[in-house]
């Protein structure tokens, strides 16, 4: 009787997990399917399930709409913003945890910056950028992304540094290590999983950001989210090209998550238990 109940519970669990998985995967599979059929077939209701597959939509967005340049813009801006925010944020978080006299107040100040909605900063930053003559430039968008990426990185890394005992720093000092040597040779390798997971999230946020990119970019620095939104034209939504562009925007994040999934899992759990 107990074995039957156990098997029934397993079957119900797998059914529930399958339903949940399909709930999240079916929209993506539908987008993938629409991106691989012709423009005429994409508008058909009910859909033609036997429609032939083609890569014309992908060829169209890269050849006619210069999505290659938009892809590079998004990748460069997101990568630069992530690298700068992680480099500055990792060292800042370590200094606040280990050296700052009023670390609690500084932590609270950083937390307060996270409570400010990014939409509040769009217009002021846009006016400042235009006043400095930096509109339609990479540097303007990178600095704008730092305004919300850097506080997030610092806040997320607090718990990782606090999980490392201070006695480790003292032992390094006894051995003759400077503060910089202690950080780069001892502490940094220990918090690398947390840094990697934080970097992934920062990259994804920068990659998907729309509001700042819409207001601060032009034709030269337009990013993928803005380019995808432009496929909603006065003549209607270019649904086939839109789905193809969406798949192109999703793929880098998927590959990035698969490549560093080990660090991602470790970073999400490291520092949660002392």
C-alpha cells in the first residue's frame, strides 16, 4: 500500500512539473515556430501546422534591418556596463564590509538607491546627456546602466563577503600580505561564484533594458530591444520578423547561462548560510 502511494505521488509530481514546464516553454516554442515560417503563413488563423520551414525571416532582419549592428550595440553596451559595475562593485562591497566605520549606514544608503524606480531617472539623465553632447553614444548608455547596476552589485556581494571570516584577513596580515594582496589572492577567489552570478544578472538586465535605450540612442547606437519594438510599424506588426528577432535576443542569454551554470548555482547559495 505504501509503495503504491509513493508511486502515485511520483506520477502526480511529474505530471505537475510537466504542466509547469509546458506553461513556460510553449510560448517560446510558438515564437520559434513563427520565426521559421513565411510571412504569409505567420498571419494565418487557424495556423497551418504543415507549413514549410524557412530561414528567410532571419536573413531579412540581418540583411534589410541591420540587426547585426543592433546586436553588436547591445552586446558591447551590456558587457561594458557589467564589467565596470562588477569591478567597481566588488571592491566597494569588500571595503564597506571590512573597512568602513559606518558600514550599516552605507548599506542602507545603497539599499535606498535600489528603491528608486529607473523610470524616474530617464528624463534627468537624458537631459544631462544631451547637455553634454553625448546623445547617441555608447558612453551615455553605459553610464546610465551603471546607475542601477552598480548599487545592485554592491548590495548582492555584501552577504558573500560577510560569509568569509575576518580571521582569514588577519591570518593573511600576519603572513605579511597587504590589504590588496589579501583581497586579490585570498578573498576574491572565494567570492568568485557570487561575482559570476551577480555579473550574469547585471548582463541580462542591461541586455533587456528598454527605457534608457529608447531615449538615449539613435540609429548609430540603437540596441536590440529598441530595434525589436520598431518592427511594430504603421502597416502592422511584422510578426514573422519580430519572432525571429526575439529568438536572436534570447539566444545569448541562454548560452551564457549554460556556460556558467555551475557558478550561477554556487553564487545563489553561497553566503546564504553562515
